[in-house]
C-alpha cells in the first residue's frame, strides 16, 4: 500500500517512518499530481490555518476532496483533524469539510501543557501511546461518525467510513498500530474498488 503524507508542514518524516514500520510504502506529497496512484493520504499536524492557506495556494482543497470522493482513505492527525472537519468552533470557514464533526482548536492548552497517555482505541487490542501537543478536540459528531476513543470523556479518535481523525500525534512514538489500522482501511478500500 502506497500512503502519501501531505508535506506542506508537520512531522512528515515521522509519519513515513510509521507507515513503513506498519508494512506500507510512505511518500511525501508536495504537489497535487503526486496524489495519483496513492492508496491513502495522511494530513499531519502543524498549524491548521497555515496548512489550510498552503492547501488553497497549491490547489490541494479540490484535489483532496476528489481523492476522498474516490473512497480513498484520509487520516488527519492533530491539525490534520481540524483540516478534515466540516465545522471549526469560533471559525466561519472550515477547510476540506469532509468529516461530519465540530472541532475546537488547541482545546488541550498550550505547548507546555502537552502530555502523553495510553489510549484504548476501538479495533486495536492493547492501548495505544498518544502524544498530545496543543491538541484539538472533537466537540461533536454526527451519527455516521464512529467514536474510536475518548480521553477524560472527550472524543480524541473518530472514523467516518474512509476518513480517520486523531487529536494526537501517533507518529511521535514507536507504536505504529494506528498507522497499521489506517493501512488496513486502505487495503479494504482497494479491495472494494476491485469488486
């Protein structure tokens, strides 16, 4: 499975390392043409407003929406989660507007309030190590969104069909099981296409 990592900002190399540890092939995506031939796409963390501006500048908004329309999996981590959401608290315009959820930016506080924890995630047997850095929060989801994990009663991992979102950075640990889960989503999508 060939998984792209949107390389406009964020921990691109770390995501590629995790994809490869999970048995996939990771590629940095800097131009919209590079979306061709991918089985899935990760939108990494960083600063959501900056990522949104760069996506608009380089034509990624429409290109990624089309990628999603083809049923290809997309995984947004931290700021990438904000970019996927169709509603952002206190902000009029969302970016990709693909996932039926309302999110709050920097909900877990500033950089110095960053923390690590073990999260129980639906579909993964043992708890997964999660790194929260100025993390956003999923405030509400529509009924077609599956909540995969919560932290202190707040939603931090969710899935809607071929879309996956996490408030935290799974790529900053040696635990690559969430990337393996995403690779499985890509395999399912590819198999469904062949039928």
